[in-house]
C-alpha cells in the first residue's frame, strides 16, 4: 500500500450519498466536498473505536485537527451516487496520526487521500500528547504501509 493507496479492504467504510448541494451545475461532485466526506468517515471511525469527538473534548480535553492533506482525484462522483468512504489508520504517534482514505463508487476508485492529524489541547489549541489509553487503543488499530 503506497501512501495514497489504501488497501482494497479498508478497516472502516462509511456510505455517503451525493446530494445536489455537493455538486456543481453539471451534477459532478465539487472537489472541496470530498474534504467533508473524508472528515465524516474519520469521525465515525473514531466513534466506532469508542472515542466520539465530544467525549474526547469533554473527558480528555483533546481535539484533533487536520495538519496536512494530500488528495488524488481519479474519477468524478455524480449526483445521487452512493459513495463508500474508507478509513485506514496508517500511523499513530504520541501527538499525531496519519490516515489513508479512499472513496469508491460501484467498485470504482474515485479518490485517494493521506491525512495527517495533530492532537491539540481543547482549551488552547496547542499541540499535546494523546492520553496513553487512547494512544494504545489507536496504535492497536494501525495498518502500516507495506
């Protein structure tokens, strides 16, 4: 698996329907909408791990923010398509994580992404370490590149 190509079977996949608001006048998904689709899938992946964003913020004083994102647009998605937005945690360090994501429609790969996430203090938005129990849980879900 290269940095922009997740495995054929993602660790998690979120179905997302394309609505009119997601498209340009020609019914093709506007490129910026993919960022929201990817964010939703990562958020739901975290929730599935038992760490919803509100829980992290209130109980651990932690938020995650996108530090860097690389996307490869391969094919367009269109109005009414049902997309599968995949999430694989590729790397988790003390204060950051790297997710490899993809978007498929009817078996066609439409987009690949590599997203670096930074751990921040919820009060001051300053970098901080991920609490040990969460770090260990996330590291257990890693699927290293290879």
